[in-house]
C-alpha cells in the first residue's frame, strides 16, 4: 500500500535539487530578497576599514575558529544519527560524510537542496524510506530553531539595554517555538485521527493511499523524539552544538579584534539560523550580512566590524563544508553500500 507513497517521496527528493517552474520562482524570489537585504546591509559600510580588519586577522585564532566549526559539524552528525538509528543502524562516519554532502548542497544549490540530497543519500544506502529520512532531517532543523529561539529569549532577559524590537521579536518567536515543541510532542499521537479523516474524505483511492503512506512516515519520523533516551541524547548534543558554535563566534571575532560576549554570540546564531529559513541564494548571501549587522551593531560592534566578521565567518564555513562535503559526496553518490543495507531495518518494517 505504501510503496506509492515512497515512490512519490523518491520523485520529490530526486527532483528537489533540479527544480522546475516552482523552483525557478523560488530561486528568483530568493535572489531578489538577498539583493535587497544585501543593499541595506552594506549601505554605509567603509570597505577600507572592512579589509583592514580582515587583513589584521590573527591566524592562530582563525585556526581555532575552524576547529570549533568542524567540531560542531561532527556533533551535528552524531545528533542526526540518534534520530536515524531509531529505525536503522548507521555508523558515525557514514552519517558525517553524507551530512556534510548535504551542507555542501545547501551552500551551492538553491532552495535548501542539501536537505533533499542528504535524505536521498541516506535512503539510497539503507532500507529506510526517503520520507522517513527527510522527516528526521527537517525535524532536526525545526528543533534547532526551537532551541535557538528559547535560548535567545532567556539570554535577552539578562541583557540591558537592548533594542525594544529585539524584546518584541523574542516574545513572538518564543511563542512560535513553544508551538513547535507542542507539535512534535502531539502529532505522533494523532495518527489514528488523521487516518480516520483521510479515509472519510472523498478522494481517489491512489491519492488516499499516497496520503496515508506519507502521513505514517512523517509521524514515524517525529516519533523518534518520543524515546526518552534518544530525546535526552538529542538535547545534550544540541546544547553542545550551539555552545561550540558560540565559542567559534567569540574566537572568530577575537581574531579580528572584536569583542563578542557569549549571550550576543547566541543572539547572532539565532539571527543567522532564522535568516537561513528565508528564500535565499546559495550561501545565504545578503541574509547573513543583514543578520550580522542587525544583531551586532546594537551591542557596540560597528557596521564595518560586523561586515568583516560575517565575511570571514562565511569564508571559514565554506572552507570546512567544501573540505568535508566534496569527499562525502564523492564517496556516497555512487551505488548503495550493500553492507549498510543489510544492517538497516528492512523497509517493510518501516513503511508498513
């Protein structure tokens, strides 16, 4: 019954990075938004000061920031593996290389195609359904947003003075994050209700089977959080990831002669994380510049300094992603590894 659902998911995942008319419009919208935000971000920036700040960067601290970034990516792979291993058996190395290939896709392809890419590669090298894998990937991203928003809301309570708009945005986003937590907790328990509704709505049989299959796979992906051990591990690694990222921000800024506190680093990461959810060009050009200028300038960082920092930060991010993403893509873009297929949970236990 659910083979049609998985076939539809396969088509969506394989077509996602290539796009179509909708992808073209999404790319055009992202390019337009990025251009507008980039214009406002760089307006008034003294580029001589920016390049002077970058030229004076201290190499040993840049190297330390690179290590922190690389460690954060490694932790992200372990965290995603926790969700994947709810229904499969994956090595840390395999998840790491495929995860980095996904980040490579996000930074060089439009419409966050890396999420489709890493989901496709994991499914191709296992017997997990593509819908299930994609759901774990998107759930991971959603929980990142929830964690960052909640953390920044707490941080903002202790920061004074702060712009009023930050406090207002924080309250709104905290409410949205709370709704996200409720959704993750409640949705997997609504399978019976959703099935009943879908069976009673008049529709073609094939469409009903497709929707029932997709619903089951999505709810199964979300239910990975309902095991207390997995949830505790996920929360622990989320805290470690964002702590490592915040340390990387502080060290990277220090390399440029800038002083960014841990709370402000978390606020910057929140701004970048939320900004990455907007339609954008590959690499989030314009969005990241606007986020850096908007978040850092109220806390004593000049527009020139904020621009210098985000340019160096993006360059370091690209360096790490290319260094690990290309080997990962090369290694796992071929035929599926039969040993991993044998070690994974059979597809009939997942899709049926």
